[in-house]
C-alpha cells in the first residue's frame, strides 16, 4: 500500500437513416419485454445478433451501400459500433447473472444437504444413507455441463473485443489498439480479461513513447492481480516508465519491490533489473 501511495503521488497529474426506426435492444434495456427464455437462450440470441451485425458491417464495407442506391457514411458505422457495444454489455451482464445463479444453486444445495445430515443424525438415523449435495435444480455440486460452469467464462464478444485490440497492437497500430482497449474497458470494466487489457494498453502506450500513461496502466494491471501472469513484467516495466518521467526514487523503489516479490523469475529477469537500476543511478 505504501508503494502504491508513493507511485500515485508521483503520477498525479449524425443519425443512421436505415436503422433509425427500430432499435432491437431498446425494449430489453428498458425492461419493457420479458421474453420467455432462459439465460442461456438470451446469451445465444445476443451472440447471434452480434454475428449478424458483424456480417452486416462486412457487407457495408464491401458494397459501400446501406441498400441499393443508398450509400453509407461514418454515421452508419458509428451506429453499428454503438449497437455492438450495447450487445457486449448485455452479454457480459447475462453471463455474470448466470455465474451468480450457479453460485446460489450450489450454496443452496449444500445447505439443504447439511440440514438433511443434521436431522438424520438427531433422529438417530444412518447418515451413510444421506444423499450427496446437489445443486438446486439438479446436478451434483461441483459438476459442470455445457451450460453450467464452476467459474465465470469469457464472453465471446469480450474475447472478440480483446482479440481485435491485440491484432491492432501486433500489427504496429498502437494508437488504434489504445482506442479499441478504451472501448473494451468501458464495455467490460470488470471482466476476466480486464487485467490483460490494462497490460496491453500499457504496452501500447510504451510503444508510443508515452511513459506516464504507460505507468498508470502498468500500475493498474499489477494492482489488479499482484500474483497474476503479467505481474512481474508489469512491475518491472512500471519502474522503467517511472524512471522515464523523472521519478527516480519511485522507480528505484519499484525495481527493489520487483526483485523482492519475483526473485524466482530467473536470471534474465534479475539481470534486466540490475542493469536498469545501474543506468538509473539507483543506490
């Protein structure tokens, strides 16, 4: 917490005519419709709608027309972007609800099994015959099916959004990657790929020689998962970014913290930090 406080202190500083009449998501968002569907049905429907929009985008780009004789403009693509963003948000919300329902079902099943065990024991019955815990609604606690998982899964739209940003970064379009990642983080602020997105954004800012923005995102990525996959590199690169913006003391402290936390990362990791500290003039 002290290190984070030091670091934060150091860092302080046209309508679419073709679709204007109908918004297929508005009734769902407003709660005006309650279709007789399961959560999985709704998730799959959103997935199909997202695929349809992707196909429509491809047709618009390839033909240059909304309909015969009606060209599309930037407003058309902006409208599609907005609709895709709304679909991604809804899909993430549905999957989060699915996960919470599964948690309630598992917890309820365990509580009922525990009560059954205790009642059997109090009545002098044979507890060996008590049925094992099952989820409310069926399935043994801890088991999974194609639609019931023990942990939240990455939404297809979330993965697609992240992959799009990754592709831009890998192609060298770092500014485009940042734009895509900002949209991604706004749509999926707490999804399974949030830390990966923060780390990728930091790398993209670093490639654009924007060390302050890179430092903020490296710090966010590390703080979100201090034992995660990107934590060692995020902390090391955070120190380097701090050094670039003139925060020598904070950079040296961060390098020391990286060595202390991740001493098991190997010789290459330790050597890179030792070299960086020497170049920075750390004592």
